[in-house]
């Protein structure tokens, strides 16, 4: 009886070992996905302070980012006036590598201003999305509010 249990235990360990060593299938989509992580600072002085947005990214085929200086692939839109600022995210993996990538990136927006000249402060949120080299657009994320003061 003890030999039977020992044989079953050995078989279970063998099966667990084989399945643990099998190659894990890539479950990350080739369409980039981003997440909003943070915005700093939460309060800025107009014409003076810059704003840094931190986002996470995942891309199943690794074609996120670009080495050509004139190509824009990050889009940041101010909720107050729908003005979109365009940036270039540098290429994050070698060309034609088709590897899953993930990580974090910071996007820095230079100084902003109040839209209402009579206001002493305004609140703004910013939406962000990215495009990969295949032209796939990610989901859009929205930042937490930033207060802009005179």
C-alpha cells in the first residue's frame, strides 16, 4: 500500500515538473496597453512648473517606441481645451525582435497656463494614449487632477 502512494506521489511530481518546464505561452496582446500610475506635482504654478506623468505599458510584440526623431507616438490631451501634445517614445526593443515588453515611462509636459485670464486657479486632467510601430493605438488613460495657479 505504501509503495502505491509513493508511486502516485512520484507520478504527480513528475507531471508537475514537466508542466512547469513547458514554455509559457505569451498572453500579452500585440496591441499596446497602458495604465496611469501618477502625476507630479498635483499643484503647479502657471508658466513655471512642469508636470510629469508616469504610465505603465505592456506590448506583446515589442514594437512600442520609435527611433525616428520626427515620429510621434505618445499623445497627451488637456481636458480643458482638448489641445493634444505629441511626444516620441524611444524604441523599447530591437527592431523585428517580437518580444513581449512591459515597464514604466515618464512623460514631461512643460509649463501650462490658466485658460481664464480672470481665474486664480483651474483644475485639469490629461488623457494619454500611445501608438506602436504597427499603428495600433493603446487604450486611453486619464490622469488625476492637477491644480494650476497664478
